[in-house]
């Protein structure tokens, strides 16, 4: 239909040239002659040629595969023919690279781009912050990272030191099977060179590497209520030999999906969560166990579990692989869940009715941070059970917790079970009407009362008194609690670290473990801090050199890397991805603990770069200031 309309319009335009002398009757549609049709087709061909023409003296064509990621900007490096470009310009390769970098005295080489839909020039050398490189939309037209109309899909950044492009993606936007053709370009004098790259989005897990060896390993674990991992040894020397690498720093990590494909998106640091079928899954209700590397010795991997998800008698086989040089060494790991070996002996005698008075005091906070009081020995002596047996009784619901007095009615908990939100008079309330909450916390080795204030209803000076009664195995414990909310003056802790990271081109990080620092400073468990990160109640600030907190356009504390984290420029000020970032710092959960991942932008950083960055973590009415003195080494 479109071509017919073109023919008709062009026919009217050229009617004066090809009109028949004897045809003065315009009441009927003119029938085109063969010559007229030929001329129309010639004009259409010219129009198409103009549109499809690429104004270039040299076109270099490449293809590049990017593995689709929902959360990472990852891609890879693509070397280009620097020698051929330099020859086209009539200069040396060194002059070409220095010209692209914009060095003083170098040839004036202009970087630009060409939109795929129009083949028109996009004059700016960069929309990525690198000397030469651009963000691209789905059509292959230049766009900006933050564009809300022409969504950024992929990017190319040229590394003038390595003579290659780093090609990455905007997380969560590429679709497997999608191809985006982009045209990065250079001009020197009147000579134009185009680097045309067909970027193919591939399904995560599409790895063509072969499994060159397999290690069959096994480990027995007991069900836990914490994320703490167990160490499992493997043959490190054989892994390095089979992969042809010198150290595990040259290795990436893979897991196996349910369809047999490989998963490369590590979520526990260097590992994965697995479901009960043994395939890579995600943290949550279906999670069983996780892997990681780097927590223990060099020849050990971590095997952890989701709290309270495993049970005695279960057996799960997972695959955890090491990838390098297009080779894979696969660890087949069989995890057997055995019964808990209780290290305690239950107190002797008959169950008792005991009474304990507890004073809980905490500064007011605008979150759900808690304070704790140990009641382990009191419960053991009252119920004549071990800590583990009481822990299991809480899980099963056999231990019951009442407020005020014991009732024949089954308790209906309004806070973390077993526990309650409490109104100002100490009686049970719902969240919206209460001042504080109190619950019994438990794991295999600990039993404690913990509680916190309602961020909206409580104020400094509030005092709530209540009585909770725990019953189990014929015994009881009456817990008289006085809960006082004080002024919320946070405790401030400062920590400084010197970090040397090896220069790399794939955003690899150096790690600093801060589990003990944060748990001691916030007076919370690692699991509680990890939960605060998951629900983003942990406040994480990036600090500029002048001491100001980085905020967004609306004045809110903001992240510029993966939450919680920031990009920093060469001076140590917080910046964004599109504004020449050099260093990044992210607080990460490795499954059982907390660590900072500190890395650099391969296009903007170089060996010898140093800077000092600062970030502040706030939780539970306290804050920890982290200062990192960063150096990029060979």
C-alpha cells in the first residue's frame, strides 16, 4: 500500500515531463507508461540510497554478544583495528590513541556517532563520560543514560590505552535475541572512519565453554536459624591447572539453572542461592542453600543456608562452577542435612514457674531497630530443656507467650512471633495504636527478649510496663518488662581503611569485611543488618570532599551505584555513572556477613590513581563513618 502511494505522488510530480499531448481529460486516472514507472523507481532508489548511505571513507564491522542482566551494567571488551584506522588517517597508532584521548599536542581527532535510523551525525564525542563513547537506544540512535523517552539500552566506551571498546548494558532493558547496530565514528581532517558494531543480546547462561573436569564433593550440615556458612574444601591446585590460570582472581563463577543453562549473575558475592531441587534460584521462600567463595581459605567454598528452611533427612545436590579461558571446572556438591547434635544437657529436676524482671532502654529511632536482653538460662531452668529444644518449641508453636495472664485461648501475636505490639498501658495493641513491641528471639544457641519503638507513635520519655508469660513443658516464666525510650542521640563510630586494588577492565572489586564493625556499632546481628539492607531501612550516605551529603534533585539522600553504594570522581566527590566516575564503593551482603566492594571504572581509572572517599551508614540510632584511602596498583 505504501509503494502505491509513492508511485501516485511521484507520478503527479513528473506529469509535466511525461504527459501525453492528446490526453487532456483529467476525469479518469492516468495509466502510467513503462518510462514513467522506470523514472519513478529510479527516483525512489535515489531517495533510499541517500537515506541508507553512510558517509565514511572506512567502515569497520564487528559483532559483539552481551549477556542480558537484570541488575548489572556488565558486558565486555571489543578490540578494534587501530592499525587500519591509523593508516586511513595517515598517522601512527600512538598518534591516533593520543588524539582520541585529547592529549596536548596530539592530532585533533574528533569522536562522534551516527544514528542508525537517519544516518545523520551526532556531533558530541561522548554521552558516557569517556573521551569517546555513547549510550544507544533500541533503534541504534544515540541517547542519554537518564533519558525517559529514548531509553538507554547499551553503551560503548573506548579505552584509548588498550585500543578497545568496553560494551555494556542498562540493567533490565535488553531482551535476549535483540540486536542493536551502533556506529561510533572518528574524523581526522576530511577523513571519516566508522566502527559499526552489531550488539547481540544473549540469554544469561549461554556459555559455550566446556567442562574440563569435575570434582565430586559432599558436606553434612545441620538445620540453622542463621545464615552462617560452613567451609567445604576442594582441590585448588587442580582447578588452577585445569583452567590454566595462576590464581582464583582470574576466575569467574557460574551456577546451573533448572533448564541446564549457566547462570553468571552472582548474588552472594561470588556465588548463588539454590532451591530445593539444586538449581540456581533467589533469596526468599524457595531458597534452600547458597554458595560463595572468599569467606574462608583459598581452597574452601562457603555452603550456607536460608534460616529455618532445612530439615533433617534432606539431601540437595548443587553445581557450582569456576570459569576461565573458555573452560569450566564444575563442583558437584551433595549437601546432606543431618540432625542437630545438641551440645547442651537439659537442667535436672521438674519444670518450674520462674519470674524475671527486665529493663529495656533504647534511644528513640525512626526505624524498627531493637535492643535485647538475655533470658536463656531462665528459660532453660524453668522448662528443664536445652536451648535448642526451646528454640524448636518456639518454631513449632509448642512454647506459647501470653500478655498479662495465661489464657485457655490460643495466643494471637501482633509482632514478631512470639511477641506483641504494646499500647501505652502495656496491653496488647495493633501496630497503628502501639508504642513499643516485644518478642522472644531465638536460635540454636541463644534465647532473648528483644523490642523496639514505633517510629510514629513513640517519643523520647515514653515508659511502657508489661508482663509477658511464656509456658512450655509444664513450666512458665513470667517476664516483667519496663521499656524506656530515651533521647535518640546516635553513637558515632569512625573507621578508616587503606585499600589497594589491582587495575582491571571488568569492574572487579577488592573486598573489606565490616561484619564485626557494623554488628558491634549497631548492636544488631548480621542477619538484622542484612534485613535492613534488603528493606532499605539502613540509611547510607555518600560524603563529598567538603563534608556535604550527596542528595538528588529533590534533596533526598541518594545512591549512585548499587544500593547501598556510590560512584566517586577522581577528587573523591560523589558522582554518577555518566559524569566521569573513577571509583565505586558498595556495601554488600555475602550471604552470611557484610563487606565493602571497592572497584574502579576501567575507562576512567589508571594505574597509580589515588583518592580518599567517605560514606556513612546509619541504623538503630547509631552511625558508622567509613573512610577508604584507595590506590590502583599494577
